[in-house]
C-alpha cells in the first residue's frame, strides 16, 4: 500500500466528509520551508492558510528549530501540577508583558478549545465563590451568533455556527445569544444599532450573566465576519457598567494577524479574561494560554479546605518544548520586525482585494489586517463553490481553504509581497475559471 492508500484506510480527517475524501486525489505533505509546503512528489505549494491559521514566521524557521533543539537537550516534558519549568515561567512573563494591561496570570493548555473551556470555567467559578455571596445567580454567558470558540462541548455551547453546532444542541448549556452584529453580505448593522442591542441585553440579564464572550474584531470560523469599528470598546465599556466579565477569544486573531500584536489593542481594550493559542508557538506545537486579571486570580485563593482551587489541568499543560518554541517565535517578532512588515502587507492586500470587485459573483470583500475573505453568496451549500475554487488553486500550487462560500485569505505573517500578489492572482484566476 502506498501512503495515499494507507491514509484512506486508517485516518479519519477533521471537518472532512470522508466519502469525498476516499474518492479524491489527496495531497500528502512531506516537508516544508518558509512559506511553502512540499508534497511527496516534490510539488511546491504556497501555504495560503498558514496551516490552519498557525504559521507565523514560515515553516521550519532556523531560529525556532534551534530553540526547540536546545530545549530538547535539557528537558522534554515535566508537569505543571505541583512543579514548574523554566520555559513555562519565561513565557508567562513575556505574555503578561505583551498582552493588554491588567492581564497578569497565565493558565496554560494546549488548544484554542481548551483555552476557552478554561476561560468559561474560571468566569463561572469566579462568581460562584464571590465573597459577598451576592452574585451566585451569575451563571450564564452572553454570546454572539456565528461565534466559534472550538469543538469541545463547553466551547461549542459558547459558539453559534449552526452547521457545526446544531446537532449537539441537546448536549449544550444554554446561553443568552445575540444575533451577530459582525458584517457579512446582507448583514451590516451600524455600531450604534449593535451597541444598543448589546446594552439592552446586558441591562436586562445583568443579574444572571457571568460574562460576555466574543472574538475581537473578526468572527473567524463563521466566514471571516468583521465587527463594526468601535464594537469591542463598546462591549468593554458596557460590561464594566453592568458588572459582567469580558472574555476575548484571541485564538485566531492574536499574534499580529490583525496588524497589532493582539486585536484588543486596536480598540484599547483590556478584557478580564483572554484566550490565545494557534499562533502562540509560531505554528510549531500545540500550546494555548488563558490569561486573567489579578482580581480573578485572587478570588481563587483561600485556605486549602475552602475548595476555591481551580480544579482543572491538561496533561501537557506548560510543555517545555512548546513554550520554548513560543519564546523563540516572540523573539522573531522583534528580530524580524514582523509587525512592521505585516503592516506593509496589509496595504498591499487591500489594494489587491479591490481588484476582485470586477468579478460580479464576489459580492462582499472583508479585511481586517492580514485576515480577509471574499464572499460568493449566490451559491448553495451543495454547489461546493468554495471547495471547487480551492481545488483549482491547488493545481497552481496554492493551498487555501474555504468557509462555505467564503474564500479565506490567511497567509503566514512572513509572506513576502510578491508571494501575496501571486496568491491573490491565482485566486482571481481560479474564481474566474470556476464561477
Ligand atoms: C476564535 C477561535 N477560538 C477557538 C478555536 C479553537 O481552537 P482549536 O482548534 O485549537 O481547539 C478556534 C479555531 O479555529 C478559533 O478560531
């Protein structure tokens, strides 16, 4: 059996209709360098999806490779339950330094979903063990339709993408859910409208709300929907006013993707709890962190027998190799002036995207920093328009993934201007060929 046959015999792929997969020609990636992946036949592909939104400085970057090798000579893994390790400590210090002011404690895990499970459990427990016992009714979460926070049951409960989540409804806890104010084709509420709906809901449900949960600036997995400018800062102001915690899920938007290190910076927002993952390790190893404000951390302190402990932890929490990779990735942001280059690419991307207005089927173009989408809303799900365009792009050596009828642009931060132009020209050609 060759690798393709063995894959089809043994692997169940995520987010994949396996009946189609078994009948398709599949690409098996064998190696990578910079912004390119190479398959078993040596064919080269530009990684237009950052290997699912994680690759920052390119693949197999010598600086991160060296850091992992160096760490490997010292310590592979040791638990954070009852022990600590140096890379986890150094990284926590760096994260507190880099994230919005007020976030002062770092709880590690290994995926975006787990970072969000931790966020919601901390927020829930925080109110339950409130010292004045005045807030124990605060058990619910305020969420936005079309949010995506991961695939574990808690994070699915916070989410609102029907295609992924509807079937699990009976398993989920109930939230107070608002229609999404984020923009897509046919849905573009103004900031004033969106903020008014949010305020009304917070006012009505303040006694029972533990936290508002949102993806700052961009709802990613729903199809790259973009928030009205000012919505995030309005959310911060209103959460403070109605005594509701603000949880920001920076799993997709964190680490430079929107042009600033964190999306929250763009509206000068400091959430009470923030989740990061994906790009944290530069795209190398599974690593996530949930950061909290000091008042939340302090609320969990008490006598051993008080049971205020946060009884939560994943086996690989604070893995030294992953933390070493993350530290090296953060060093590269400085060393390679990544954000400066990203901001140049953001202008170029804007220019290139405007060319797509000439294609009548592209009805909505959205961009926030280096995250963008082209929406072709006139097709039905069964048309698989996104899949078809992405399949066409593979022939030209470009890897992209659709979200329904949205084509997603999420290249590594280190993409060179000429590679970005190439990527968009291939997309243009493939849309024209396919529609
Ligand atoms: C905003 C957001 N939160 C959480 C997650 C879940 O992360 P993971 O797949 O690492 O569990 C994702 C994944 O796409 C995401 O985009």
